[in-house]
C-alpha cells in the first residue's frame, strides 16, 4: 500500500551564471542551474587533477568524499577531454537550503593545491529553482547513487493488492512510533530497522515541505541486481512506516536504474538501453534526451540524428558518433586511435493507471572502444614549381605536430629554417592538417640519377605528432618522389666575338646539381675578377664574357692569318667533383699582333713591323738577338716568331717575385737584291718579353725542366729609336744566356715604352710551393744557370718557315 503526496506547482526558470569568486581567474569556473541539479565546473588547469570540494551548510563545511557524495546527493566527475572537473548537486542534497521546494541555495568551497600548499576558495552562493514542476514521483539515476522522491499529500490508489497487506504486517506488529524502514530484496523482505540505523549504513532520508526523499548509493547490501529483457538493472526497494496508535503510515519507495554501459555499433552509433517496464506505465511514455545536461524532445533529437526506438520492451537510445556535445579523445596504442565519450541525459515520463506521473532521469557516461583514427598524407607536388608539397590531413584537434624528420634530419615545429615551410589548415569537422613545402634544391632532399637520364628527388618524411594533454607521441611516415626526366649537365650557348668568346647558360631548376669550373677552379665572381672575365648571374641566366688571351684559353694553328682559340667550361658533380660534361668553343681570331707565353717555356710572337723595317724592306730579313733566329712566317710588314724562351740570345731578368725572358727583333741590311732600294728610316725598336712568377717554377729547380704552373704574361714593346740603332747585332750564337741583374719592374718598363701591346694573360691560379732560399753570394748565378737548362731549345728557320 502506498501513500502519495501532492503540492501545487509553478513554472520556474533555470538559472545559469558564470562565477565571480575572488582569487579565481576569469573563465576557469562555471556554475549552472539545471532542472533537477546544480552544476559546478572548474578547469583542470587551475584545480589540478585532484581538486576537493566542501559542502557548506548551517552546521559547517563538510568534505565531499566518495562516500559522503553518494549518500548526500553529490556527484564528482573528472572529464579530461573538456579539461574540467564537474560537481553535480541534487536539489535535495544534504547541505542545500530548501525553501518550499521552490528555491534551493548552494554553498561550496573549492580546495586546490598550489605551489605545494592547500588553498581554499569560497565559492559564491547560488540559488536555483526547478525549470519544470515536480512530478508526484521522481527518480534520479546518477552515476554514483539512486534517488527517489514522492510528494506528501495522501491519495488512495485505485486498488489494493495482497502483497500490500503482507508489507503492512511487520509495521502493524511494531511497538514504536519512530519511523522505520524495511528493505525488500528480489526474493525476501528484511526485518525493519529504524531510520537512524539506516542512515549509518549509507542511506539518506529527507522530509521537506512537500516531499519525501530517499537516496541509496549503488552497491548497497540491501539493493539487488537483476536483468530485465537482457538489460542489467540495479534496484532498491524501501518501505518506510510509522505506527501512530491504531493507524500505520507507510510509504513504498522504489528506485530502479539501468546499469547498461552502452554498446558501440560499427554503423557509427553509441547505443544505450533501459527496460520499458521498470515502473507501471499505462499509455506509453514520453522521452526527452540529450548530452551534457541538455534535454530535447524525441522529435528534435531524431532531427539531430538520434535514433529512439523500442525492441522487446526495451527502450534503445542510439547516439550518432558526431553528435553535438560529445567528446572525442585520441590515444596511442602502437597506432593512432580515437574514442568518444557521451554524457547522456535521458528523461522518461510515465503515467500509471491512476494517472499518477513518474519522471525518471538517468545520467550516464558512455565511451566507445578504441577506434582507428587514420591520418593520411597526400602528395600535392607540382613538378613545374620545383617544390615538394605534402599535405598531412585528418589530424584530430587534440593532436599537434611537434617535429618532422626529413631524410633523417630533425626539424622542430615551428620551423627555424627559412627554406622549409609548414602551414596549418583548420577544418569544420574538428580536424586540421599541415602542408609541408620543401624545395627540390634544398640540401635535405636526396637525388638519385637513373640510367635513363632521369633524376629522382626523394623526400622521406617522419611526422612526430603529440597527443594532448598526455603528450604521447605518434609517428607517421611518408615517402614522396619527384621524377624529372631528360636530366643532363648544363650546356652553355657560346658565340665568337672579336674580343673573345661569349657564353650564356639559361638556368634550369636542377642545374644546382653541378658545379661549373674553369679547369679545376670553381667559377665564382671572385675567379672572374681575378682572370678578367665579365660575369653576370641572375635567376634566369648566367652570362660569361671571356676576353682573348685570358686564363683558360688553348691556341692552335698560330699563323699570320690568325689562329684558333679554344675555351672550355667544365661541369662537375657537386658531390664527387667528377667531370660529367663540358662546353667547348673554338673560335678563329686574327689579331694584328700577339704574344703567347706557354707553360712549357715557348714564346710565340706575331709582330707588326710596319714602323720597324725601312721603306722597301722585307720583314723576312728580321731576326732576333741571335741573327740565325729569324721569323717562321712573314707577310710584308708582319712576322711570326716561335722559339724557346731561353734561346736565340734571350736575356733573363729577375726580381724577388718574377722572372722575365726578353728578346729583341732586329732588321738585317745584308744581302739586298741589286735592284732593291732600302731606305734607312725605321722608327721603332721591338722588344718581346715573357714573365713568369717564380713560385710556379719549382720544377725548374728540382728536375731542371721548365714547367710553369701558369702561362706567362707576354709583352710586345715598340720603342722609338734612331735608325742607326736598329741594325742587326754582330754577336755570335751562344749557348749561354746573358743574365741581366735588373730590379726594374715590368710595370716600370711598360711606362718607359712608347707603345705597349701585351697579350692579356691575367695570373692563373698558383700552386703553393716552398720558397727556395740561397746564400746572397751566387744566388742569381744559380738561378741563371737553371734558367738556361730548363727549356729545350727549338730550331728556328730563317725565312718563311711553315707556321706552327
């Protein structure tokens, strides 16, 4: 037999507020009034992982321990995913001030540990009112307790059953007027105990202005667990009574809650079940459902993707995987996984045969198993851009990129290398991605040549991702290859000019794989300046102007008609310096005069003798200091001489840095034809010189062989003299050279000349050698003897010899 209580109801508004408590930073504390409970949420960043609450009432502050919470109507849950700790307090919780079951005032303290000390923050009092009227019977299935409340106005039920009288017998036999309680298990009725003893066992009983409240923690000895239609259920059945003379006041209180933990379906739904017939129900039931304390009607929930159905007298709630209000969490277990957490809030409204309404509220935390959370990488590289572009997508919101390893080299994020770029893209589905850009020519990129003249750019990427807040590491590896076909070493376009050879190279993206050298020297702006080249280099092309007679030329077929000059630019592998290609250009040149000083000690001269020979004279009658050394070829006013530098009466001049071999051209008046008239009006004297740096002649002193590290600097000096001074000398050929001790520098000699026409030979690269030191006495004598021995003399044909 049951007695029911009823009160008048009014629609009251739910209150929500953000706390303003001294000492607590803004934004870390929330307080909310819900329809049947008050909620406090504190960010874990402020409270730490183990915060403590105290319930403050008229008799003091009480620490909300696990046992106290279950008995007194409090529920504390730490939610790592949103990152806060949540306290829920029933409107009938122990220390709550209740005014006519319409206004409930809460007062709490928050205890946190900061810098090793426990600090207490009193939280501001909050008052809440129910947002919907109280039903005659209301049941709350919290996470750690069951609570049932009924109103206190007596109503006789429509019928009385035999079992009701059986419950009345122990109460009738009672000899005390104190309130007592009997617990009914699944198969037996336990002896009655008084209310005070029941409270000591963890139960709570509360009588308000209009309601009787009973609360029991889960797992009490007097509760029982069973299955209803395959769904686990925990129930507690308490009958409280008091005998007043011949009248017995009795209230039957039953709380039954589904203990289903939920089941994840591969279709993407989290399903939770509760039996339909836990309480008497006549005309079906109304269902409201939601997450995070929000309730919406069944049609609204179904519009949001929920599935609410009934099967085998069981209510099934199916929550879509991406439902608003759910929490997603990433986890690392050899691979990257995810799981979802749903804070389900379900309300069932039933009406029995006496038109008495029962309202059941269930608060459950459901979690899916670990589900795969694949991350993908997409190669978005465009070959024409010459940049690797790799997109890493579907990265969960609680996962961040910490570093990337590119071909084994680590780069932390944010990147400090300007050539590498990582940008983050955020997407509406709560995922984000990272776009990595690496230029092909970056040193971190690997290159491999194939036998088909194709170049493979290879980038092995190892993404280091961090799962927050645990900072667990997950690695995702990806390899991308860019294939560039028809790859070959650079080739210059070359054009002959009057003054030299002009080279042009149009840049290609992969030309950086080779080094451009002149002989073995890397072509740089410094090298160009050193050798007299003109070089310009921009993002489009490289231009190189190589003047005639500058370093790097080779000459062939030198005659009075001209000669061929060849210049070679070499392409070397950047890593191995192996020669992989070259551009060779040979051009004809016809200068009026020239002088060449070879590295093997030969002097080749084409001299214009128009002002040197007398009127009517013949250039074929010219000779050097040795009168038997004549030109190899003449053409009227010009003569070609080719000789060893230490032959034909040459002299040697030394200073501390250089050695100069010098010879002179003379005109012979002997043996003119009888009819030929020769006018003795020559105005010039022609001297030819080859100067070599001593540092490049170390082989001359070791093996007595002339071999210079660099070509010599040649000079043709046209000096004005009286005609009588230009006659051929009468000295005889000699095998010994005359050594002139001269301290006058080559530059000074040039200033003394009237006309100076050198072959342009800027100094070549010098090989460092050990300086030879000799005693002061005999120093130059030793050098002179060495100069004489170093060069193999060559025969010089007197008249019109064949050109070399």
